[in-house]
C-alpha cells in the first residue's frame, strides 16, 4: 500500500469513524442505519414498524466496491469520491441518524486519502469464489444461569443463558444505541419495540425450550436462551459444560441432552 492509502486506512479506522459500521474482514457489521440520504425510502422502518429504524439500510460490505457504482441502495451516489463527500457534508439531518454516524470534518487531502484506501478493497483480477469454504470450528458457549443480560457495543452478554421456566429474563440496554429485542419462534413471538439506552426489557417465555433472541436493528446481536424445567436444570448444566467440537456436534449433543429421560413439556 502507498503512504496515502495507509493514511486513508488510518482515517477510516479512526477520525472518520467508518469502522463503527463497516467493521471486520467484510467491512460490515450487518446492522441497519440511516446514513442521511436525501430520499424518502423507509428501509428497515417499514419492515420492523419501528420509527427509530426509519430510513435505515443494511451496511454493505466494501469488498470489491470499485465494481459496484452507482452507490447506496438507490444508486444516488455516482463515485467513491462522492460517497466520501456525502459523509462529510451531504448528510440529511433527521432524528433517526444513529450515534455511530459521526459528524466529520475532513479536508480535501483527507477525503482523497480515504478514496485511495477504498480503492485497495477491489482486487486486480476478476473475482473468483474461494476454492474451498473452510468449515468453522465453532466452540459453543456454555449456558450461564442468569436472569439478566446486558447490551453493550452491539453485543449481548452473556450470549447463552439458561433460565428456569417461570423465571423472567431482563435485558438492560447499557449501549449508546437504540435496540429492538425480538423473538421470532413458533412457540413465542416477541417484539420489545424501541428499547432506548438505559431501558430494560422483560421477557416471560411461555414454554420450556430453546429460543433465539436478537435485535431487529443489529441482527448479529443474538442470545440463545434455554428455558428449562426445574428438574431438568441440573442435567442441563452438566450437558452444557461439555466442550463441543463443531456446531453439528453441539446440535447433536444438545438434542441428546434434552431428550434424555425428559418428557414433553407442556
Ligand atoms: C452509521 C453507520 C455507517 C458509518 C459510520 C459509515 N457508513 Fe458507509 N454505509 C452505511 C450504510 C447503512 C450504507 C448503505 C446505505 C444505503 O444503501 O442506503 C453505507 C454505504 C456506503 C458506501 C456505498 C456502498 C455500496 O455498495 O453502495 C460506501 C462507499 C461507504 N458507505 C463508505 C463509507 C465511508 C468511507 C465511511 C466513513 C467516512 C462510512 N461509509 C461510514 C453505514 C455506515
């Protein structure tokens, strides 16, 4: 990389705050934001029926960005230089702008450096699919018996909880961002609506079973909640204490854990 491209990367990861959303190897956190485009499109707001998610679109990856002009969901921005300029002085002020979107003052040189860095994200040859997709060795996180969960930095802590049936789960927003706690399950449908920083959401699960709880605005935020019968809870902790090799082993072992001597829970 040239010195200018490196300067651009420093701005991307630092002062310009691009990495707040374009994060990780794929340059996206897979969450939804209003980045202040002038159009009236409602984006995620229409799907979630949530005012706080109006005009929010999913952060796109920036890999191979040079091949994708025009930019943004509506193609309203023609070049990468215009995209960078949008973040400097083109943002439409609305109450839905997220705290992750900083007001940035970047001079012409800094903007050019950012554009140079974005240029490095496009490969030279034609893009090819990876020759082999390596299976990830996912280590399942053991469930912790907790009744309160914290949200911080677009993450739930812990990410795997076990509660007894009849206990409630409390989810506290310690984050700077608005969240939207959801369960979308045949046994149980739950929508917290907008959960502002400092607010707590309480969930009473109707039945024993395993539930996926996620945020509608930042869908990579997930917790698995195992709701267990009182008599089953000890057995659960011995099952979940085991280290599972792969996601498949985990599934297999959890099924055998749950099915051992436990009747249907109704
Ligand atoms: C608040 C989160 C957030 C921040 C901060 C952010 N972006 Fe984005 N970016 C997005 C979202 C969301 C979109 C898609 C918007 C749309 O399609 O309407 C996007 C789109 C883009 C695109 C167009 C991608 C495409 O395929 O159309 C580029 C280029 C881009 N951003 C670069 C940057 C740069 C450079 C910065 C830092 C100056 C930055 N972004 C900061 C969330 C963010």
